[in-house]
């Protein structure tokens, strides 16, 4: 795979390359090592795509995981203790263990640099940069982030509906940067 687009959110590119040049090189190496053509699947279930050979996002995620782990990156999970004291007095929660096992997870972390690989739904891209990375910074897990997403052309060749770099960048540019946002480098990748 290759990097086809670079977007610097809140000085993300400058920060990553200055603070984490060695880790950035590892990220580039991981991306280049994945041969996307190995992760194509012939579609047999979805009526509109039957017979097409498309990229499998789950298999691509697995390949990223294996490659990042080989460089010593780890995933980081944080258990969530959700508050219930804000329910109104008349409400009675009848579900038992409703929040058991709840957690938030950063895909890859190394030396306070967090990386998220997103071949999923659009809402997760914005959530990752504008909420999740800030939460993990507040938990002292990361201080800078990298988000790896497909460009539109690559997303069009995936077997499930995924979002893409260009849409994500448009939203971030129109949202603007908040005083709580951390530096994030967004990499748009292509097969």
C-alpha cells in the first residue's frame, strides 16, 4: 500500500515528524509492507456486488495489526465505568450488568504516539480524532495521533461501505481546531 494523501490536523504532521521521526518511519514501513491485492474477496452475498472482487476491510485491519505488532506497537484498552447517578429519580434500570465489559481501545500505541486504522464507518473517523484521541491524552496514554484511512478511490473498491480521506478532511477543515484537540496526522492510503 502507499500513502496518497496527508492532512495535518492541529499541526499533526509537524509534531509527528519532529517528536517521533523513528515511529513515523515504522508507520510508513507498515503501510508499504501490506500488499493490498492479497486481501481481495469475491463477493457472493450482496446482490448489487455479486461477482465483484473487492478488498476485505477486516482482512486489511488484521494485516495492519500483525505488522504494527511486529514493530512492538501495542493496543491499549481502558475499562469504562459508566455513571448512572444522572438517571432521573423515576427511572429504574432493569438491565443487569448492562455495562459489564465496556471499554475504549486505541488500535496501536508506542511511546505516547497513538495510531488508529479506520476501514469502518464514517462516524468513527471523526470520533477517533475529535473525542477518542483527546480522551486517551487525558488518560496520559498518548500525546499525538495518527489516523490511517482509505482515499475515496480505494474505499470504492472495498466490500463494505467505508468512509474516506477526502470526506474526513472536509469535515475537519469545516469543524476547525478546538483548544482540547491534540495534534493528529491523517494519512490517506491507496492500494
